[in-house]
C-alpha cells in the first residue's frame, strides 16, 4: 500500500493520475471494521442494512469512523458535499444491483448465499487472504479418542 501511495504521488502528479494500477500495484480497500477484526473483535451478528447491503455488528460500529475518512466528510457542508454523498450511495447501490443479477442465477436461497459470501469475504480480508481453518461443525470441534474406531 505504501509503494502504491508513493508511486501515485511522485509519478502520478501528486496522486491525480493512477499509475500504480498498470504497474501491478492493486488497490486494497481497508476500513476500520477490518482493523477491529485484526485486533480480535469478533464480527458479531450478520445484518442486512437498507441501501447499504450486508454488514456485521463490528462493521456497523466502524461506520462512523469510516465515514470520517471518505471524501464527502472532507468537503464543507452544502451542495457539493450532498452531491458527493448521493454519488457514493448511487455507486454502492449499483454495485449491489449488479451482484444481485448474478446471485439470482446461482443461489437457491439468496439470503443465505449473501450472508455466507459476505462473512467469508470479510473473514478473508481480516486475515489478508489467509484465514485460519474453522473447526468442523459436524464434529463439534471434538477430536476422536485413541481407542475409537471409524465404522
């Protein structure tokens, strides 16, 4: 992330031009919810927020701080700020609608599909793409004793 920042700042005319992406330095979106997860705070219950889509209690708690770091928070109140907020909301909604078309074709239960996909993606993001294995739900986390035999 630091290499991307310096590349765009120095070569990309103070960050006005994105030269890092063509060089293979992809953008890695981060937010305070991921930071809290990295620090060990569990995700909590899954929530579906109107207009904003899937979330968890941890991510909802992080929303106020995340909003303070976005561009609309840096623009003084008024028409330009409201326009930026509207564009941000429209973009988020468009992203959700495009995912909805794909999901309708492959998911038998849309709610369960969205929930499981969202929680798995966030878990992977918290652990930078390498989450630890979860215990087997069928086994209840128990290991077989030395004297037991498989049937």
